[in-house]
C-alpha cells in the first residue's frame, strides 16, 4: 500500500524499551505525552483516554477508523471505531491469536471503502 499509494499510507518504526505494556505505548503514541508508571497499573482494565489524542481528533472530524488486534485499543477508545476486531492480549504464552485475527481481517478490510484509517496491531510478529 505504501508503494502503490504513498499519499494514503505511512510506515512508522516504533522502538520500545522493556518493560512495556500496550497501554503505555498506545497512550504515548496517540496523545504525544509520556506514559507514566501509573499507566502500568491501569493496563489491567484500562480506562478510556480523556486527554486530547489522535484517535479522538479523527473521530471528531468524521473520519472512520477500523481497528484490529490488541484489545487495549477498544478499552482506551471505546466508541471511536467504525468496526473493530479486538483480541485478548494478556496471555503472554499465546503469540498467535491476536496476530491470526489481524491477518484474518486485514486483507479483506483493505478492499473495503468504509474507513479512512486502518489500525492493525500485531503482537507476536
């Protein structure tokens, strides 16, 4: 997608230093703020993000976002997705369920025209 339609896709590299949890990193990526150690505790039953953030800005501006993968996204942004395919991510011995769910929905979703932004959060890649 980034080769054939460069104005419609972006590839980002994220480097995370251990310890990390999805909540901390997603909060940092979407709000532009620095995650705190308090956020680690919130990873088990994450509250919705109330600070200004990228996903809420998309939602408020009428953009349709589709999400698949780590279920932390739906905890942080409970009513922001046009469609979502969340998969449980806390079983550290299971590196396949989330990724297989992403693969199952990613390629069909690329051919749909009901989204402006597509998020595919793989864990075990």
